[in-house]
């Protein structure tokens, strides 16, 4: 799938600040007398409950727990039954026939039918809806043409065969199609409800209907508290243990910690300074994300001297060797984030035959190694090859406190190389994004978070024809490997895995980008909460099996 990443990068960067803070306790002062009630803290307001317009992690988490699609994403990204009770794949992986369970209902009593999926999908790809995640439908018959306004929404490759059979037609096999079916933007939508509320649909808890484990109430669209209650119309309600989950928005780390310590909330995200004091606390937890932060070079830099430098492999390698990543994650971040093992994040995907993590199979240790002596040697050799004695490089990043610390660290590391001067450019996120996409940078610290648990969610970004390959990395070998993974080998799990492993190795051996760290979040979560499923990619929280003990 060709990832149209302008929308994705916007969503991810916003989402990185909106990760859900899950919590709960028998002893919480905000809990009711029922042991099946808990309190949850959120770091930001809820933007939307519109399944077509959700782009941030916070909305996704709420929608994932109040609604359900064909599949539900379980522990470690596993695919679990949702509304579909049976799936048949035919036509060389291009036709999916889903048989839906007949006992699935909406919270208003309506039956969930195949027509609800057809309506929801057509609404999402409809240009009038302006869904930022419509690009995820690429590969489904006619989706790209519909999004571009060249074909009617009715031509989308999804058809209802009666109430309980759904047929989806793809233009080519999509190896990760089943994982997309557990993503909220592919969930069904009740046409009667959506049309009844019109522009207000999904803007409040009342202007919505639910078919998942919980129902939402008390959200006005702007307030800072609401709750989920068990949905007794949910087909698998016996598996749902919680009666009520209360929510309260808490934005400040210090406030969150005070509320946690006073028993008023049961989970809080810790700052790096707080981590130092609470690392040994029994409630301390680190939640990893499928998000890699990396340095990108502009090989098409307007400064010909710099363009020439960034095309030199030895110079790129020197800049990578110069960064002490262990020191960086420990002293600068201190939040549980880890040194990147490569560009693709750790704990995202496993070898279909051996179960080995992708980062183990695709490891290129030298690409993320710290070696100042080697950095100076390679930089000297590279500079000689391009006929230069000095370089002045600008390093672009956001203007947040954390981003400024990051650029300062990298600047200090790079300026230890002889003849290198680095100027930091910390600008607002939207400005940084625009400048990156327009090629108006020398080097930039970028970030990428996977939408689903497949390496291709990362790797597609750096094909030479991808319009958002901002640094213009160009490798015929890399392009061919990605093409095979998404084409000829799409139905061969082992061959496709090998293609992606080799693509990652190609990118890392070329030092196409410099991976720095994989983001994690440090939390205090009371030990009384059980059964919370956290996934690093896509929707993070699945609270269906949550309980308080």
C-alpha cells in the first residue's frame, strides 16, 4: 500500500501527545462502591467520536472500546474475532468473504449488518467526508479513484450479500489486510444514525451509537470528563467485566502525580525527572510504542555543497557513529525510551516461521553503534572525497522543550567532528512538517509511528517514488525489495518477510536515515488493574477484558 504520509505524519505527531493513560483501583476516590468500576485519566480532550474522521490515538482508543469491526486486535497485535465469525479468502488473496454473526447489535437495538460496513467504508473514502485516513483504503478496488473524485463511492470494492455476508474485492493481495480490519477507520457505521445527526454525528456521546464492549455517556464535545458503561447489547458481553469506566482529563505531569498519590486517579504519565524518583515503585510501568525517531538527510539540498556531502556514505556513517544513543535515552529522555535497533521499531512484527522479532532478523549493529574514533575517521575520509574541509549544517526539529534538548544533544555530538558546525532550527510542528515536505531543510529529526503491526508501515516511506520521502533516499535495490513485498511475494509470508528484512538491511547499510530511539511512556498504574491490553501500533488500548482485583 502506498502510504500517503502527509496526513499520517500530521496524525502521528499529534497522537504522540495524546496517548491514553489507563488506570483504575478499588481504592480510587472517584470509584463507586462496585468493584467493577474504575477511573481512567487522559492527557488531552477527546477530539471526535466520528469513525471516519478519527486520526489521533486518543479518539482511536475511545472508538476501539465502544465499537467493533470485523476483527478486534488482541494482545501482541493478534487478530481476534469481532463482528465476523468466519472469513474465506479466494481469487489469489484478492477476494474476502466475511460471514457476520447474527447476534451483533447497536446500542439503540438495531442489528449490525453487512450494509453498515458498506456505508461506513463508503463514507470514509467519500471526498466530501475529507477523512485523513482514507489513504488506508488504497488497494481496495477503486478506492484511490474514489478518493481522487474520479469514480463514485458506490464503485468501492465492498458489497453486502444479504444482511450477514460481506464481500470485499482488492486490486491486489494486501498481506496485512486482516490487521487493517481491526483498525477503527474500517469499523461499521449505522447509516440511519449518521444521517439523523448530520454534521453533529460523533461530536458528542449522544450523537453516536455503539456496537462494542462499552457505551459512552456524558461527553458534550468540549468537557473534560465522561464515562463508559458496559454495553448489554454487545454480542460478547459475558467477557466484559467492568460496569463503569470514568474518565478525567489531566494534562500536567505534576498534577497527575499529585492526584495519583492522593488516590484520586489510578494512572499517570511520568516526566523524566519523576521517573528518577519512581523507578522502583511497584506501580511503575513502561509502555513501549511503535514509534521511531530518526535523522533524515536532504540529498537534494539547495546548497550544492551539502547535497554532495549527504550523498556521501562515509559522511552519513560518521554522523551516525557520532551519536551516543545510550547516553541520549538515559540522560536526555529518561522516560523508558530505548535505543533504536534499526528503522523499524522493536516488538512490531515476528518472523512467521521462527517467531524472531523483525529487528533481530534485520539487525545491522554498525548502523546504530557509537564510535567516536570511527566517526572522526570516516568524516575525514568523506570530506576528502567531496573535496571539502568544513561544513555548516542546520538541524531542524520542533520547538518543544523535549525537541530542543534533542537537537542540543545531537548538535553537541556532531560538532566533535573536525570542521563541522551545526545550527539548530527549532520551529512549530506545522512549520517543521511543511519545511520537511517542501525539502526546505539540511537535516531534520523526524518521527514515524506504525498504523498496524507490519514492517511495511515503516518501510514504504523510503521508496524513491514516495512523494513524502523527504530526504530523497534513492536505491534501486530497496525499491525492488519493497515492490516484491507488496506484489509478487504478497501471498508468500516467508518470501515477503525476507524481502522486508533485506530492505531494512539495505536502508541501514546505506545509512539512509539515522535511527536514534524508540519512544516509550513511563506510567504509574495501580497494580489492582488487570487485563488491560496494550499494543504498540495503531490503537493502543483494548479494554474489553479489563478488570479490577
